[in-house]
């Protein structure tokens, strides 16, 4: 009888040990799943993730937690909370028309920030925009140039600049906004600029792509780069 009791105790201890082991394994698995993973918000490397924060090796934007990239919440008009169409700022076009960014809804937007008196980077950025326009060749895509020097870049100045740079047609939209509105928009694009003299600015060179609902989907930083990936993104978004 004592041996039988001891045998039952051993079986009970083994069963209990098995339960504890399973619980610990499950807890370890959940802990492993909860470790933060990071990825580029522009998905430059598709869905590649990193175990620690840093910057994207492609677009140099800060990596974000994968858990923070969720399906966007849409309002009754189908506008995401991340959309630039939520911005209430008013802008003047090169034709001296007053618009809101929401007026651009329904078109894929290729956007760059420039200033017309720039003689270095901006002409090359604009050349890249013309090149993208030629390769995409889609009327459902608009090309938006936002001035970072709104005090000098009046609608009249923007219209003359559009003619000079051969930015002709309804697809080309040049915008002048208020100083605070321009700064707000640059923050959305993570585009940095600074006035370094009465006529010159230092600035990052970024071309941004927004979908038809005004949500940032892709960015390319640099001048004179191969834009095949950007063109592909624009074509996919315009389908």
C-alpha cells in the first residue's frame, strides 16, 4: 500500500510539473510575441522589421513600432485620420484660386516643396517631377509644388515659374500658403527647411506620394535618383 501511494504521488507530481512547464512555455511565447518590432512607415523594404528603433536605411525616416501601424480609422467621407485632407489651411494656386487640400481628393498626389528663387536643388527636384510625370502618364495623378518661401512666391510668381519650368496643364498645381501652414505641411512630410539668408533656404529634397484619400504612402529623398520604384507606387495607387 505505501508503494502504491508513493507511485500515485509521483504520477501527480509529474502531471503537475507538466502543467507548470506548459504554462511557462506559453508565457515565454507571449513574451516573445510582445517584444517590440520596428519597421519603416513608408515600407521601403516591404515588411522588413528590426528589433530596435533607428532610421530606415533607404528613406532615412525614423522606424516606428509595427504595432502602431494599424488599419486607418476612416470618417463617414472615407477620410483617414492620417490624411492631409484633415488640414484646414487655405492655399493660393498659381492661378490665384483659393483652395483647401481636401479639394485635391480623388487624385494621387506627387508632392514636393521648393522655392522659385532656388538655383541649386529645386530645379533638379522639378526636373525629377517632370520625369515622373512623363513616365506615369496618368490624368488621375496631380503634381503639387508647395513653396517654402510664401512671402516671395506669390501666385503671380508661381505662375511665371510654372511657365518657365514647363509645368503646363491642370495636373500641375503650385501652392502658396501662410508661413504657419507651410511649416505644418512640411512637418507632415518630415521635410526640414531653414532660411539661411534673405534669399536662400537649406532644405531636404523629398518627393512624397499620397493616395487618393490624402494618406502618405511613399517618399523618395535625394536628387537625380532612379525613380522607378516611385513611379511604380504612383501607378499602383492610381489604379
